[in-house]
């Protein structure tokens, strides 16, 4: 979160000691393109669907060139055999290519090639790579099954746009729901924060993606950072900040779209303008689908009503500022704002983090969207509690603490209005816990820990975690294979997390 100081970062780094050797004395081989980087032998291997049969069972490397479309282009099997993969005519481009050390992959069978069934949940996880280079953003797809999280990439699907960038902790990345799935688990939407568009994909029965015709679609504003789904309506929070462009004079907004039968997006014509530099962080659709709540880095909650046709209107009493009673002796930290919304499925209770106060708060909301503060709570072992999720039964609340490499588990069954911390679970591998989602069966909690600030060493973070959820809602040690690396360079900030069940 913005305001994550060097001092706080030092606390993060002292809590864990984790490093991965990225050195190698091996040569790139005579058939690698001129200027190729050495590929460290210690890099985790990944797999790619559709590998040419001549590369079966071998190690290969992805290369890229400006002469080919974004995505996979050429492959080198074991550094000796050249295979043209999806670039129709390589021409003379081969000598212009460079090999990325972050794209070492292997064609070995994955642990999820076939489901063995049983009690362990099976499903697919989606993470947005958030690559900022023009046209290079993509949704990364992982599978989990049989109690394992293989370090194998099931697919990489370009979004047709650009991500955002921020390692200076200026607030560009402060958002949740960058990736969202509809209720039926058949459509996935992802933001292109750097190119003002929303990518839409069909989700197949195998969890893999197919772009919706016409994707990506204009976001109805500038620098979309969060999407929420209510039936056939998509709500977009356009943040007007992306870390790449000077957008200081551009106003953010919320915009809505009708999700057509073919998955395409059609503007409803309803947008809700915001003051300059409001910097919305989430478009959270409350249970029932008639209210949209948002937090903004200007320091307020905003509640909007949402009609069946997608019309947004300001709810009574909104926007609402954080009350002085939430802060010790009434002294407000500066800056301070709410972030990370989730709601009780059993009552009209909204939960939020107050990152720079190292606390969370509970609010009550009415049928018209009016918010009333209940009170605040604190986990003394949590720094910068940001993004959260509630369990399906409403009995547990999970907060990702971006400044302390841990997850707070809150009891919301005993008294939903006053959460009580029952566990603080430390995550290995460093990085900044940034997104949390629960497997549809309720048995696993997924967490991403990207490297969101320069103070985190390049060898840390960029991980996807899978934690078993016990019957009492507490977290156990990670499942086999977890955590696994998210295959992006260390200066890229992956974000967004969605999970679907099966196959």
C-alpha cells in the first residue's frame, strides 16, 4: 500500500529469510538467438499447452521478437532445435530475438493432467501478470488438484492491452478485484490498467480461456483498476492512475456495462464521476447485487445503488469519512484511508482494512446503502491489512497484511459486528500479500504475494500460495508444491486473483 515505508519494509524482510539462487555458469548454446541471456538452472519449470511433439519431454525456452504478435513465438528445444511455434514467418527476425530468463519452461506432464477425484478440491486459478509493456499484459492460468499446486502454467492468455507499474509505493497498485468471474463461472474479466480497457474471456469446462469476440473493450474511463459483477452487469472502477502516464488532470469514475449473451460488453451509458485524485480501489458488489461499495484513497467510503439496467446513483449519507473514534486518542494518521472490502453473507455487515492504522473496521449498511460505523479491531501482529475475503458461511474473515507477510484469520461467527482475531499465519517467501480468494469448495485459501515495492529483494515474492482451511476456519501448512512462482520479471507487479472449481 502507499505509505509502506522503508522502515516497515525492514520489518517485513527481517521476519523471513528466503532467497533463491539465480546464478548459473552454463552457456546459452550455439542455437540461442544472439544476445540471449543465460537461463539459470535453478528456475522453476513450467509447462505450456500445445507443445510441438518434437519437444515432448524436453526442456525448451520461450523467445520473443517484435516481428511476431505478443505471446509465445519461437521455442528452442534443449537449446539445440529450433521450432516455429505461432509466428507464421520468422524471416530474418531470429537474430533479433532475446531470451527471457523468466520464461524457462518444461514439457513434463503436470500433476493435474488428469483428475484423480477424491476429497481434495480441483480447480483453476487465474492471476493477472500485469505486464506494463504495450500489448503484453496477460492472464496466467494455474491448476490445482489432488492436494497439490503444481508449478506448471496451464496457459497464458494475452489481454490485448497493457498493465500498470509501481515499485515506488505511490498507490498505483492499491486495488482489488482486478480479475473477476461471473456467478456461473463461465466468463472472466480482467483490467488493462495501462490501456483503459477490459479483457473478456470465456472459461471452458477445462478452466482454460478463449477471448470473447471484440475483446478488449473500452473501460468507460481511464486506468481501470477493479471490476465487480452483478448478474449481467459489470461495474468498473476507473482509477485514473497507472504509474506510466501523467494522469493528474484526469478524473476517475465508476462505469457500468451490460454483459451480452456472447460475453461482450456494452456500455449502459451510466457513469459516476469522482473528484480528481480520488483513486478508487475496489468495485465491490454487495450480496444481493443492488449495492456497490467502494473505498477511495482520498479517504472515504462510497456507496452506490445499482439498478437492474446498470444505473449508478449515490446512496444516502455517502461518501462517508473514517470516524475519529477509529484511531487511538482520536489522532488520525496522515494519510489514511479504507481499503479492501468484503461483506458478511448472513447480515448487512461490511468489513474493511485501514492499512495505515494497522486495523480493520466493521460497518453496517441499510437496504438503501447507507453506512453506519460499528467499530474497529486490531491484530497486533499485522501491518497494513489491505484486501480481504469472507467465508461462504460468514464465520471467518481473512485479511492479507501487505506489510507483515501474513494473513489474519478473524472469527465473525461469534459476533459478526465485532470480529475477533484467532490466527495470524506467516507466509514463506517474502513479497507483499495482496490478494486472497477461497476455493469454491471452501477448503483452500489462495494468496498472491507479489513484489510490490523495491525494498523487497528481487529473489522474494511473486508467489502463489494455497493454504488448507481447517474445519474451524484456521489455516494449515501449505499444500504440496505451494508456494509456486508467478512467472513474471521481478520488476512487474502481478495482481488480481480468481478461482473456479473443477474440472
